[in-house]
C-alpha cells in the first residue's frame, strides 16, 4: 500500500453524543467502525513490517511486562497516520469535555500486539493483563488523559480482549500495578471489584475502545496461535504538566518540576 492514501479518505469518524455520554458515565466507550478500513490496513502493514508477522521480531521497547509487546508508532511522522491522530484529538476533546475549553495534546502512540500464551516469545507480552489504571505510570499532574485502543483485525475474548470496570474512573488514583504483588487492582481495592466488570470486548477491524487513564481495565491471555494486533493513541489535556516523578512514557532530561508538556514532542491536536 502506498504511503499516500486517497486525500478524500477520512481516517476516522467523530464520536457521537451517545458515545460521549457513555464515556462520561462509565469511564470508557466502544466506538464501532471508528477507523477507516484503509487506515487500518496501513497500520497493520506498518506493524508487521516493524515487528514481523509474529509480532515478536522487534527489539525490546523497554516495557518488560506480560500485557503486550510494545513498539513505538511514530505516527506523527507518517502523513496518513498523523491525519488519524489529529482526528482522534478532536474526538478526545469532546470526550474530555473540559468546561474551560482547554484542548487536547498528543502524548504517545504505539503498536501493542498481545502474543500467544502458548508460544515461547523473544519479548515479553504473552500473558494476561492484570486489572490496573494507567494514570500513575505517566508522571502527569492532572486527569483527562485517555487511550484509544484500535483493533487491527477482528478479535473476540479468546484473543485476550479487554474488560472495563464501569465507574471506576470516579474512585481516584489507586496506585501502580508494580505495587500489587501477586494480585491486581481488584484484589487491593475490593470495592472496585464490587462495581462489576464489562464482558470482554468483541472487535471488528477498525473498532475502538477509548478509556480514561483512571478507568480500571484488564484482559485475559491470548489463547490463539497468532498475535492480537492493536494500535494505541494516547492523549492528554493541553494544560498537562510533568509532576516530577520518573516517567515511563517520555524523557524528562532537562525538564523542570511542573513544566507543561508543550514542546514539539506533544503537539496540540484540538
């Protein structure tokens, strides 16, 4: 597939009012048919080109955990994918719904194949995803961040698709998954378990789930014999600042406490 896609092809649609309302109430939403088939095909082509058909031929990204094998997307440097990221930013602003009108900026993007549990893998990423929040790992000072999780093929629960704890985004920050020992967030905070979890998602290629970085979520292992390919785009509020903690997602060299993430690495999208 050529690098330049048809300019008339819209990379994704915009979130609906019902999806915005669902996100506000539950902390997550399923966006059916969100990304165009052309962009999905391009993303899968890029992912396999970098990571191999097995999703495991790349060099380690540095996230040594069982949830998935990560590869930085660099989508801002690829014109059709940058177009997707910019459109995602517009939807993220609607979902965030900051009454002050504060916008949204890019945070990161990456490919995240969950590797088959039955196979020995070079990289980590072939285990279940323990229930956790994302917020604490990002070293930012305010809420409003979210992840758009894009399915690049059709997947059901047998591939280890995600479940969400509806309403958990209202429970505040509940610690790092690194501190839960042999358990997970639902063991450490049984009051969150009492909220109940959604059924594992079923995706068609181009479907998306978007969740707040405060929403508890998890997934089973991939029980199939091939990777579960996903592409993730993360956004943050435009006024987000570094909180001074060590950051897994960005280099803090030369930064100062409470500095805004407003340099060229984090362009404002909407």
